[in-house]
C-alpha cells in the first residue's frame, strides 16, 4: 500500500487548489479519528481519506468522479479502499451503493469536513473552541453551506455513531491539523 508521504506528494501533483488540498487533509484527519474510535486501520482509512478526491481537478465530468481516482491509484490501495472511493460518489458515477462500514465512514467523514470548515470560517477564533451544539444548529440551517449534504453526514448512524459523537470526532480531528488547513486563529 502507498505510504502517507507518497500519498501526499501524489495528491499535490494532481490537486493544485488550496481549498481542495485542505478538504483532502481534513478528510484524512476525520477518517483517522473514526478509525481510532472504531478500532480500525488508521493508516488505511487516513490515506484513503487523503486520496478519495484525487481526480477532482482532472476528471472528465461528474460521471467519472471516483472512477478516475481508482484508475489513477491502480494497486496502490487495497480493493476495499478502492471500493469505498468508487462508492463515495455513487450518485454521480453509477457505481454500486455503499455497503461496508468503511464505505459509510468515508462518505460521512469526507462530507462533514465541509460543514466544520464553513462553520469555523465564520467564527472569530476559527475552529478553536467550536462546539457540537453550534454545529448541529448550522446543520439545521439549510442556507448555511448549502452544498454540504446533510443526509450524507447523518449516515454516521450506519457506522454506529450518534450524530453528536460523530461531530465531536470531526471537530477534534480537524482541530489537530488547524494550521495546515487555514483554520487556526491568526
Ligand atoms: Fe471529498
């Protein structure tokens, strides 16, 4: 399997936009947090989170999202990770629907980053001190970060996590990398 260092340089080779790199780093952090909580393979889940959108800048249309990433990765990730990457975008690419714990973890984990990031940007202290309660409020406000799919976030119940605990893991995981993703206080 590709190691973290190689994965990061592969990501930076294919993704040039800062906001997308940040999204991938945040997805990695959340997937590591979820793997730790669920006693799964942190390295596998983390690197998969880091690489899940590798094709985002180069894909030929939404229908290729996830499929191109799998082609680009070849055998550098195990099949269960490639399946999770295909399935995270199954509504766009026509792949099979998510079914494993890993599939659902990638979907809810990568999606929640959008809510946490947008929520942090409107706070004076950015992510520092962010609370689950306020994030839950933002989740109910459909106009806030409207492109973030709330149903996908709620899929955390498929990995056995109640929404509050899931959001706390996301906040804690992203807080730990805040300076790398533009979310630390100036
Ligand atoms: Fe993503």
